[in-house]
C-alpha cells in the first residue's frame, strides 16, 4: 500500500528565512505528487504538482518542490517566508492509472512564522 | 474557478442521530471524494465516486455511507453518529479520467467541522 511521510509535525521559522518541508513516499511506481496548503479554518489549496518531466516544479506563492526519484522524496521549499505562510502543509500522492485518482496524504506539517 | 461547496461549516449532533453532509461542485467533475481530517493523521479517504451512482470505499468507510444521485452532488451519511466521528470532513472533486494529468487535480471545499456529543 502506498504511504506518505512528513517527518516534521511542526516547524517554526523566522519571517524572511528559508523554509524546507520534507515529504517521502512509498509506492511501487512514480505516482503523481502534490503539495497542498491549508490556512486556519479553510479547505486545502493546491500549491504545486508533479506529473512528469522537469523534476523541479514551481508553484504559487513563491513555493517550489523537487522530485528525487532515488530518494522517493518531494520536498517543498521557499527562499523567504512571509507571515502569511503560517499554515499547515500536506504532501499527497496519487496513482497515475487508477479510477478516481485517490489521493494518499501525509500527516501534515504545521508551519509557524516568527516576526 | 472551480467551486466546491459544503453546506455547513459547523455541525453539532447527538450520538445516534443520522447525519447528512452535503457537497456540491459546479464544474461538471466526474470524481468526488469525502475525507476526514484529524490532527497528526492528515486526510483519510472515506468514500469516493467516479460517476453518478457509482461509489467505492476508501480507507476508512466503516460507519459511513454515501449517495450520488446527481453528478454535481455527493452526500456523506452517518447512519448513527458516534463520538469517534467528531472530526473535520472535507469534500473534493476532480475532472478525471485516470492518467489525465491536470484532470487529476482535486479541488477542496472549506470543510465541515462536526461535533458529536
């Protein structure tokens, strides 16, 4: 069965500092990969996705992620964090060829931003 | 923009009540999903539907059922609510079909926070 691990439950970062969130997955073949963000009291918003091709993908709000097949990882980065980036971040995977394209989520990483 | 609307943001119900959570999407999407979100566990799939009147169990279907009579609407039903079903419930939809790249992106509603007392 596929699984997604986000090793860091909480991360605290100062405003203006860089941020990296880790994501590792276990799956038989390369799946589709996603990062979602959830602001307090809100639903999930897609930050970026990887389907194929260039392993460095750009997303919204200045985020990027790098797919590393050899490490089964899809880590999310942002060079300079803004206070509005305080939220919970979820990594997710989906099989490429399966009815319904079910997502499997990691447990989430909550990001706190210090002034 | 895709819009996924969940009928209630907050619900408080009593143990044993039958509970309906409603979700509507306005983009003619084939696939619809119900997840529950609990701290530290991320989102877990309860049920999904890839066509009208078609449904499949997700990872944690016990205690839940679903209904999809129309393409745009997907209902989650708690036949007899229990306290361990207190959670945040999120609905999502995607265009489909499998392997369709951007058609696999799921769009989420704002969630329904359900408390069962």
